[in-house]
């Protein structure tokens, strides 16, 4: 374990940590060979499976970056965190939790079977596709642009710029996502949708196609780690209650049907996407020993080669190693 230094924020210690992270990226890059890029969305199949990058933003201002950190990619299912937060801010926490549950499913993120077999009164959680599509339907607005606007406004406040939709990926998703259309029709039939089906799906495909970088994920993670407040200026960007609910859902439901294993072996709230992105959140910890990022940090990872659950295969192993070395676990 990396420990024993009184102040990790000195220039020399930051250089040591930077070397550690670069070494870890080099070591875990070999595991990309064990995964495959997502192929059911045609444009995602063009990603380089050997890419692996990480950014870590600390509450104390320390930043570490290694690997492919400048390559933009689409946010995909990580957008479910943003849409849920925005929906809670726009419609109220009580309203949202009355309509979308907070329970893990144990099923694949795009499962239809569990909806029919369990006769659910509401989708299990906002991070499976059925729940996420329902959440998108609850965003205010009559058009997809109107529904997306508060998401872009929140991202602009967090990131300092307004990200763009990758139109090619959006069109690829729109034209190939038969499973999500089937889920949408089921939700429509059961009365879970609160806006027009076509508008809802158009919005959902667009939100998944927002283009970001690992730096962006680390910055979003840092805000969540600090309970919705920007540590640089103590400005509240996300209400504390909403940030905490989002983190709880990330811990229990954020890594598809591998969420339990991730919570056990890594122990931090996280959310993945099939483009290979992972956002991870390490809140402040109380520890006897001096450790890097003890005041909390946000972590962004990009590794397009996925395991059979749809998570970045090298990214998960990298996060597990870092969480162990720096004792990031919340448990």
C-alpha cells in the first residue's frame, strides 16, 4: 500500500504518484486483450480495444492523468447518472422515487424478461435501461432538445463547457437499438412513460451520445464525492440529498449485473458505459495512516474492451488495484 508520507500534495509526492499510475496503466493494458468492444452499436465497434486511460481529480486540487486521456468517447449509460440527478432536481426526489425504484435487478441492463415476469409496479432502478428510459420521459420539455437542455446546463456548470452530441453515434444507436425500442413499447403499454415514446427514445439515444473525456468523468466524480459541492469554491451544484442518492445507486446498481462484485472488491460508487467509460467516486475517508486522496476524489477511466457484463475489463482491474493500494473503499 502506498502510505507513510505526511503530505501527498507536495510536488515530489505528486510525481511519485504520477509514476505509480503510469506504471499501473502499462501493467493493466495487457488485459484489454481479454475483452471485446461493443458491437451491437455499429460505430462503437470501431473503437481501439487497446486504449486505456485514467484521470484522477482530488478535492485538494491534485490531478493525475495517464494513458489515453485525450480521446473523446460517448458517455453512454453513464448519462443515466446525469439524467436521474437532473430529473430529481427538476421534478423532486419524492416524485422520482415514487416512479422509479432503487433496487438492483441481478439481470442484464437491457433485460426485458424481468419486467414481464416480476410484474413490477415501477422500474427497478434508474440505471437499467427500462428505468433510464422512464427517467428520460420525466425530464421536462416537449421535444428532445428541451428535455436535454437541463442536462447540458448541469454539465456546463460542472465542466465549464457545454459538451456536444456525437451525431454519428446517435444515428448509429437510433438505427440499431431494437431492444431499447422494445423496452420503450413495454413501458408505454404499462403506463410508465410520461412523454411521447418517440420523443423519449430520441432523447435517450441523444443523451447516451454526448461526447466527453476521462477528465470530464473525473470532474463529475469529484463533485459527487463532495456531496454535490465544488471543492474549489464551495458552490453547491447538485443538492446534497440528490448527490447522496445518486452515489448509493452507483454503488448498488452502477456496474450492471456485476455491481455486487464491484462493491465487494473495489468498494466505491461507480457507473460504467458500453463505450468503455467508468466514473468512480471516492468520498472523503477517515483513516489513521496518511493516504493519497484521503479527502476524496473523482476518477474517470476509459477502456473500450469490455467484459461479458458490458464493463471495461482492464478499467475494472485498474480501479480494483488503485482502490486497494490507496484504501479508497468506503467500507
